[in-house]
C-alpha cells in the first residue's frame, strides 16, 4: 500500500491504481468524458486533469492515466486546474455547441460560451472520446467502428462509411457514448444504430412464445456461436425462458 494526498486528504492506494480511481473510491469528484471503468483509459478529453506536486514542482496531468506513487500530492480544484478545465470546456463547446450534455457540463463549470471559433459541422455531437470504439473492440470484440482521418476531419466511422459486416447491432457504442452522438432505435421488428455519418439496420428476433421482438438476430447468432449454444437457444426471449418451469 502507498499513501497519497488528494485535496489535503491522506488516502491509501494500491500500486498501479490511477489518481482518478483513488479519487472515485473516496468520493472525490473529478469530471470525465472519455473514461469508463471497464475500458482502458485513453486520455482524450483532458477534462480529468489535476495538478500534482513532486520535488517542489507542480504539473498538470490526466488523472485517468496517471499512476499513483508514494507521497504524491494532488489538487483537483486549484485555480490553475479550474482555468484549465474551463478552457477545455470552451474547446468542447466550440466543437459541439448544440449538444445538451456538453452545454450542461460547461454551464456547471461556469462556461456559457466559447471564445474559440471552430470550423466544425453545425450539429456535431461527437467529442472524439473514443469510448464507442473501445467498447466495440474491448467488450464486444468486433471493432466495427474506429476513429478515422486527421485534424478537423477526424470522426468515428465504420470502414468506408459503409454498414460494417462486423457490426452486430448490440448498441454498446450507443450505450457508452457520453453525448448521444450514436443513437439506437427499435421499432416494428427493426433496430437502427446510427450516427451523423453512418447507419445500419438490423432485423430483430421475435420470441416464439410471447411474440415480442427482443434482440438483433446478428447479435444473437454471434453470441450463440461464441458460446457454442444449440441452434434453437434464442428462439425464446430471456423473460419467457425464465418463466419455463
Ligand atoms: S460517438 Fe460518442 S462515444 Fe464515440 S467518440 Fe464520439 S462522443 Fe465518444
Ligand atoms: S477522462 Fe481522463 S482524459 Fe478524459
């Protein structure tokens, strides 16, 4: 065990943990947009920045990436950090000026408008946090979407902006997206997963017992093959399966 201090509180931590993990374990709020506890940290949004003090010097680091070390002193809300976060929020607001999540977070930090003028699309919702890409790769193990292009043209997309054969319609990307840039809708036996620049439609499986449409056929087939389940395993939905005596 090692001891660090966050905002004056002495805290115990395990080797290899990050500042953000220790802060969360101890109820200390650090804003984040690109972090998820079940995915590898990526350091994209920089909103989780904190000030660390070592050897008489201070510097700003991304708390989701920085591993704790004995005697580390951390400040999560110093004037330096507050200004830094405000600037990051202004940049995000310049990119996604109409997005409600970004507008709300900015407002909570006292940022109502951005001094930056960005050449982005008018209704941009994506902050390029990469959560969707990591969820698809690390949890679903499909890599159906990725971050492509450079500079202002950087975006999340399936290969060649075509509906990807690797996408099974599970919607993990939509669940994990912090800004709602990826959406998912189920209607009349069909699921559509879509973003500003791509979409894919899926046929939903109908439960043989209750008649409800409950999951994309492609997703169920992927799970069935992966777990070596019998061909008729997903003929009934989980609710009906549970109710079978
Ligand atoms: S689509 Fe959503 S999850 Fe994916 S990079 Fe953009 S904001 Fe992040
Ligand atoms: S949460 Fe750490 S950089 Fe985004």
